[in-house]
């Protein structure tokens, strides 16, 4: 017997989509720590972050709806 049964793919999509959305939201909203030098960007690209937030949110909603319905 598999631990999460036939829903393992749905749980994985929920986890990855949620991590994608939350990670990009935090990257946009967190303050940059002082004293960091190097080739780091001053802030993440806004359009790419917004697209990743939308994709992650959509995947999470889809996986959650699949878990509830199935």
C-alpha cells in the first residue's frame, strides 16, 4: 500500500504549486539584507515573479479541487 494512495501526484502538485507561489511572494516582499555584494539582483524581476505566482496559485487551486472532488 502506498502511503498517500492514488493521490500522490495531486499532493505533489499542491506542494510544488504552493511553494512556487509563496516563494515568489516572499522574494518580492522581503527586505534585502544590508551588506550583500556581488552579482545579486537588487530585486527579482517583477513580471517573471508575477507569472510564477499565478502559475503556482493556479496549480495549487487545481490540485486542491482535485483532492476535494476525488
